C-alpha cells in the first residue's frame, strides 16, 4: 500500500508532456524588483548637473565618486552615502538613515542630513549639516560647518522614512580625531551665510520640478546657533510633551521667539523615564509624569536678555491649556538647560 501523495505526484508527472520541463518554484524574494547598482551611483562625471527625484532612491545605498565640477542633488532618502575623490562639486543629499562618508574630496559645498557624518582625507569642504550624532573629521583641514537649511514638500516625510528627527541636530559639535597643535582643522561658517550662495537651487528642467526653498523660515530643520558664543547669559528651557500638535507647537514657539529677537540655541527630541523627569524637572516632575508615556519630548533652548519672561508670556498667550515645562527664572534656567541636555546627550550617546 503506497502513500496517497506519492501516487498523486507520480500521476502529475505522467500527465505532463514529455518535452515540458517542470517549472521552478517561485518564492516571494524572487519576485522583488531587481536593483541595478548603476541607478544608485554617480561616477566619473565632469561639468554636469545630475540628480535623483523624490521616490527614485527610496532608501537604497548610494555612491558618488570621481566627479569634478558637478552639481549633484539627491532629493530622496537613502540608507548610506559614500562620496569619494570628488573635486569642486556642489552636493545636496536628502535624509540618510545611516552614515555619510566623505573621503579624499576637495573644494566641495554641501547640504545634507544624516545619522552619522564622517570626513577623512578631505580639504576645504563647506557643509550645511543636520546630524543626529557628533560629526567626525579625520586627517582633514579647512572644513566649515553651518546649520542645515532647506525645504521641499516631500522632505518632512523623507526624514521620517530615514528615522531622523528634525530636532536632533548636533551640526556644530565637531570631533577631530587628528587635531594639530596650534591649528584648527574645522570652523563654523559665518552666521549670516546664505545657503543658496553655497548650494544653489538646481536649474535643469528635470530637477526644477522639485519645489525647493532655502528661506530660513521654511527650513524643515529649525535653524539653531549651536555652539556659537551666546549673545546673553540668560537662557530659557522649554519642554513640549508628545501630542497631536507637538511639532507644530514647537515650530510656532520658535517662530514667535525668534520674531521677538531671541535666538534658538539647540533642540532635542528624546524619550524620558520617570527618574529622568525627577532629575530634570525636580519639584515640578509630578505634573509631567503622566505625559511621558505618550512619546518623546521636544526641548528647546532660547537665549537672549529677557528670554525667560518673553517665553513665559508667549506660552501663556498662545499655548494656554497646553502643558509645557518653562524655566521659572533667569537664576534657575541655566541649571534647567544643563540638566536636560546632559541627560539627553547621554541618552542619545553623544
């Protein structure tokens, strides 16, 4: 007595014509669209303007190498990007989930956002940067940094797809692996530097379809002063808790404070636990503990004479009913800022 299934397989085989071969099994991974590496690289170009439109890279790795006098625009999110042996190029990179690595490049101007940023064996780069972790330079010189400043309609969604927060930007906190005694291998661009003078909006017909703006008040990433010298010894910490309008409220508060002459020093988005809140908010912590489970908090540091009072007035007038932490006085504000950002840097691993 044989197995029923073996008989059926035998019958199927006998019913198949002699010249018909058995079809190979199809698996889900066999049906995926094949990736051509050439679609994800620019190599050996000279005196060209090239780019990729939103949706055409979709999280793949990208390579830029051996390009000279080129304007290169990647208007999409990527996994990682490596830029090798490029000279006198203008480069825009949409959000990169992992690392951006420049190697052996000269005289390039760039705007980019990434999780990790590293430069090795490079000379004279000017970079408008959004970076979630501490940027690193190595065996390089004359590297200048400014804060990321760019907008197009798809950019906010690309930040989310890349897993990046627009509020986690350590663009000015540079670590030099190979410092030279008596010299500084990196510096900050002038505060009034105009990003379009460095990385202009593309003019080719294809890339003009992306509706780009470099106006400061439209930038997806809030423009912060970073580690520039503060204009005042008075700062104010504001912490917004997760909710439906948290990002919109943070942007509105930044616009209002900057419009009144105060400076945005730094921002951070991070999750907090009860013990973190106790340490940062001290006696006010019980008011905020129930809000911590809703998601990450967004912290903003403003600077300028009268920053604490100015911020309290705006919060009370515009955000009345929305629970926020705002420094109570000039005397306690610096401690608030230090407590929160020391905690946040440890949490993120900077």
